[in-house]
C-alpha cells in the first residue's frame, strides 16, 4: 500500500521544533512493515531527526548552526531577501529536506530518544508545507 | 510499480548545478503516487535540493562550502589525489548522496522553488553516474 | 516485496567505520530492483556513504568534524551527559540518520568506491541498533 498526506505546519519561530506528534496526528494508519518519508517543500527550512527530550539540544543545535553559517558574510551575493535568507538556504542543504523512518508493527520504529525536527531558518518563515508518503505492506 | 534508470550526467565544472530537467528527461512516466529516489554513485560529489531560481544561491552555497571545508588543511592525511579530493569527500557526506522526492498525480511534488542540485566538488570530476528509482502505485 | 531486519552493531570506538559487510551479512536476499533503507535509532551517531578504500578518508573526515563541531563551547547548555554529547547530536544531524541505496539485479548498486559508514560520535557509545528495510520487486 501507499498513502500520501499533505500537511500545513503552523508558523514556527526561527529555531528547531519537534513536530512528531503534529505530523502523526494526520496519519490515520501505518502499514505493518514499511517506511514513512517526510518531505518539506521549502529551501529555507529543513527536516532532521534528533533528541526529543531536553529542549537545550534544540537550542544548542540552533546556536551552532548560527555560528557555522553566519549572516551578512561579505561574499554572499544572494542578499535581496534579507540577512537570514542565504544562511537559511545553506542550512537547509546541511540538514536535508526529508527524513525516512522505518515502520514496524504499524508503528514508527524510531529510537527512544528520536523525534522529527523542523529546522525553521527564517525569522518569519510562515506556514511550512510537508508531504508525508507512507509505503509498505 | 518500480522502475529504475541509470543516467550519466555530462561533466560539470566544480560548484552546484541544477539537474532537475536533465534527470526528468530520462524518466518517461511517474506513478500516480509514490517517491522518486535519486542516488549518486560517487564520494566526491553529492545531491541536494535547493532554490531553483537565482543562480547566486548556487554560487553562495559553493562559497560557503569552500570556506567551511578548506583545502590543504595540515591535518589531512588523504592527500595523494589532489588538494580538492579530501574536501570533496567531506562535502559529499555533509550534503548527502541521495534525495527522495514525493510523487503526486504523476508529477514530482517539490515546492515551487525547489530543484535538484548536483554538488560537483572536484576540479575535474568528469561524468557522474546517478541511479533513479521510482516506486509507487 | 518488503523485508525488514533489526541489527545490533557491536560497540565501535569514536570515529567513522565501514559497516557494509556487517550489514549485508544479515540480509539473506535482495529483490531484483528496489531500494535498501538503513536507519540508525540513535541521536549521537549517524550513517553516511563515503570512500571504502583508504582508511585516511575516515580519519580525515573525523578530524574535520571534531574541528567543525567543538567540545565545550561556552554557549552549549546541554552539557550534563559529557563534553562529547552535544557535539555528537550536532554531528548526527549534519551526517543524517539514514542512507538509501538502490538495488539492481539483486545487488546493492553503489559506486565502486562507496561504502556505508557508521559515524560514532560518543567516546563510549556502546552497541548501536540499526533497522534495514528492503523494498522492491
């Protein structure tokens, strides 16, 4: 079987946010065995998996990203859309635009500490659209 | 259904290049609903998704990568294949060797501004081989 | 067809390790055409593809990662689990928690020089659990 869901995430402030529950709220059923592919339709935000417990992990990851990919680098040429825009594009390719998670016995088979992160890299990114494709048997 | 295509990309100069049209030219049909997996068979190049409009995004992403992953670091030991080789390996793992894109109503379901990027990290990388696997119903 | 395997990797020391053979040892058969999805259930380790030949590539990649994502940054707040923990979380999102590899004629269709890397980012990460999902026809 294959099933697909289009989900509009509410606007999040810049930083990393756990969206596992928000995503799964839209998925009525999972196959016994399979893979869930979660894809973000944007180039200034990203999806990744990381720790679902201590909120400081999300904050530290964001702090590191902001230092590694700085705003206002003198060599940036793509600057018309704001100081946060080109760094957001770079961050989106570093983190990736999709995550794929195994499904086992009709459940997502992540580790105990894993959650789905939205990386919102714009100051005012607005709503973000994701496409979830579930396939398996 | 599942279908697979082996595509040889023409040699590209070092930097990021949009290959969406070049890839899709080889894919005669997509299922109604599914996922398209695009895989590069090399460890000194990568695939990622990013903005398909302003060419400056590709240039700035390349500029950032070249500063983040420098050539001739004194601690590099893998140096026999040239100054651009070890940085190319690092960049390939940072960007990733594949992208997976949802298929909806027989079309790639990317966002308006998304395109498939080839990251060519060698000065003379030559042709690059990619394997596209399309699955769905 | 779809098949899934749960594999416990023996404890590895910090750094990058090629696990292609260890993984494939657990996969009795591959479909004629398909994709193999390899997923790690942890947030302080990662999976990536890179060169399977010169061991110096693994060492240099680790050296670069340790310099790019330093321990004991004064702005880290998630510090209770040790100096290597928060860097490990950052590295895991940079490299990614899964790899997807095409299957062609019942074989993994990687490039000649590609291998599956485990990125172990903790000093004492212990055994790591991965879930392999194979699908195709």
